[in-house]
């Protein structure tokens, strides 16, 4: 099948060009010509997703996660290791790799755990895992021991691998589950202080500077985190970081008594959100990652206090950033491509090849989670209006997502 998109904006060599675009798929016959204007991006890359297999397929599967990602324009994702079994030995990792080999429709690149069982006590055999994993992380938990994190960084440095850290000081959590701000105080909720995040980032920056390790900070959410990472970059530390679309659009003033607003780290203050946007604009924050974390409807139906932590985001991420940052002129379209594809691929060594995704940026719609391809439905974007709809995603010359109606 040949697809011809006329008057498209095509990303080439770091900028957009106006041109017609032809793509030949290896399956199907005939030719389809679409005269409308579309934008063609390199395939997006998310270095922080939870596809839940093995161990938690009632939340998400590799297959459903890939379908969700492809609908969001993603052709490569890095899958976090909080699974059952945790990919902390070659045998455990082999279980995940077998499912990926069988069911993945896009590139799925597994993380290896930093410590056995992500328990923080015993370092994994990193050399035994290194050739099969994209990086090492104990995502969902901060590594509490300074000595353990130093040892991990030394080994990762020797293997030329990234340490990707979920930064959280356990003793500062104090049973909190939303941001320790005005909403928590007004509604009697236990809060998570900002220091629980930035204090461990501060420690890890010092260790990364000492060891020379390539260090990546997951899902930053506080203004202090932005400040410390900005200074670390100025000091020459080998550091990158990510934040999620929900932290750029919402703050704790937007909270409702609903599990779809509960994630870790939590939605912070308006000042934190503004600092994150500034960090996006000035390059302190390198990439947008969704921390796509599906749960069952029952697990997300228990309100703010008792619902499971985590929201889905692959199918709304680019549209949310386009609507709230690109259209208002906060960042350029070129900057958005760097955040969604270029920087993540460069840092994690995941070339785009010929992968691409086609978008109708004029499409306006209301987010309806019932239409998601993910098994998860919990998102703070439910009911909000967004611009930008993915109409096609191609990975390795295979059409992995096609919106026939959107291309009509």
C-alpha cells in the first residue's frame, strides 16, 4: 500500500519542511492520497513506561501497552522493572524479553533493576544484565543507601550504562500521598513534602560528580529539583532528567477527590509547575516522559487516600504538550520534537531509524478514557479539550497505528 500525504510538514535534519510525503507499506495493495495538511514527526520515544508484564497483566500487557503507545505516536519505549519477577537476574529478565519478543509491536527496551527485588539491599549482577537492558533503575523506590547508590554508579560507569533514579527519601514521606500543600491542609490529607524528592537528587548529583556516572532523574516535580539539576549541568555533571505532561498542565489547586489525580510524585504547587515549564524552555529538562502507569478500575476508585499511585499518559502526552505549551508559544514545535524524540533517543542510544508518526494538529476533541487502547483509564486529562490527533504511526516500516477516520 502506498500512502501519499500532500502539503505535509516533514521533520528533516532538525527542522520542518513543507513537502509531499510518500510511504510504502509492505502489506496491502493500492494507493491512497490525502490532500489535507499533516505534520510528520520522527517516532516518539518514552524512556519511562510501565507495561506490567510479567506479573500484573490485569493492569496492562506488553501488547496493550504497545497499542496505546503507537496511538500516541511512540515507536520506542523503555519499560520499568517493578514487575514480578523483577528483572534482576538474567533468568528473570528472560521472562520479560520472551513476552516482548512475542507481543511487542514497537520497540520495547527493558530496564534492569539496580538492587535485587528492588529492595535496596543487594546490588544486582550488572555485567550479567548489561547487554540486554537500556539502563538500570529501581523505579518506584528511591535507593536509600548512599553506599549502595555509589556502588551502583561505579559499576554502571564501567559498563557505560545509565542509572535512572526514582528520587525519594523514605523517612521524609511520613505516610503522605498527595503534595503537602494548600489542598492537603484544607482537605485533611497527608502530604508529601518537596524535600523528599530534591534531597535525594542532591545526594545523587554529588555521587554522579564523584563517579562520573551517566545519571538520569525520573519524573521531577519540584522547583528545587529544577534548580539543582540546572546547577549540576552548569558544573559539568553527566546528568539528564525528565518530567511528565501532567506536571506541566496541572498543580495541586486542580486536585479532586478522585484517584485519577493520584500519582508519585504528586501534582505539586503552581510555583513548582511554573519552574518546570521554565526548565523545559531553557533546556534544564531534557525530555518528556509519561510514567504511564496503568491500574485496574477498582484500584483507582478508592479516592485520593487509598487509590493506587499512577496514571496513564501515552495517548494524551503529545497533544497535552502541544495544546498547553506549543500552541501558546511557550516552546517551539522544534523544541517539542527534541523533548519527545531527539533527546531521549540520543541519551539512551535508541536511534529512530525510519520510524515516524503522522499528526493532524488541527483536530480538537475532548479526552474520553473509555476510548483508550491502554487497559488503564485513570488520567487527570479526562474531560479536557486537547488539540492534536495521531492518525498514523509507523515502526520498522509496519503501520502499527492507523486512524482511518482521521485520515479520511
